[in-house]
C-alpha cells in the first residue's frame, strides 16, 4: 500500500510538535507552577520537603501548598510518570506544555480550554480533580498579588 505524501500543513504540524515550547509562552501563573513542579521533583528526588523552599520562592505558604496539592493531583491522574525539564531550562517538556496549557485555561476560568488541553490524555472523570486544584492555585496566586 503506498504511503500518502505529507501536505504542507502536515509538515508544519510535525515541525511544530518537534520544536519544544519555551516557558515564556505560558501565562504567569502557569509559568510559576512549572518552575514549582520542577522544584518539587528536585526535592522529591533528594528526599526533602519542598514546602519551605516553595514558600520562599513563590512568596507565600498558601501558594506553595496549593502548588504541591496540584502537583499531587497531576501525579494521581496522569497516565504515566510526568517528565519535567531541568530547573534552569527555559524549554518545556511535552508534559509541562500540557500542564501549562491547562493551568493557563483554569487561571482564565476557561473550562472548554482546560478540557481541550487534557483531551485524550486524562479521563474525563478524573479531570475535575485537576480543575479544582488548578483553580485553587490560581485563586491563591491572585490573593498573593
């Protein structure tokens, strides 16, 4: 069976998927959460509690607690282990890009955008936990401003 020849649109889509996104493309709440997620991963590998450093870097114990709750919600609902980039890296892993997209959507109160970011990845009956945790993080970030 002959293979179809990719169109220009298909080539552009493939190229876009191959190019990693930069953290600067995320909104401020999602960008801070991605850095918090990386910090949480670093502390978990070292066997340390991340909350004190999260609170210091995020400027609030409440925001740190909400970030940790969201990270645990993601870990409980994600279909596989979450891949995070190094703490100093400005490029996003595919998981971080997806997480950033749904956190941005939640921060804007955009439920359809949130669901679109998770479509085909997280079962719909599990997504409500991520929605609630992301909303709580966004509310804590806004209160801290």
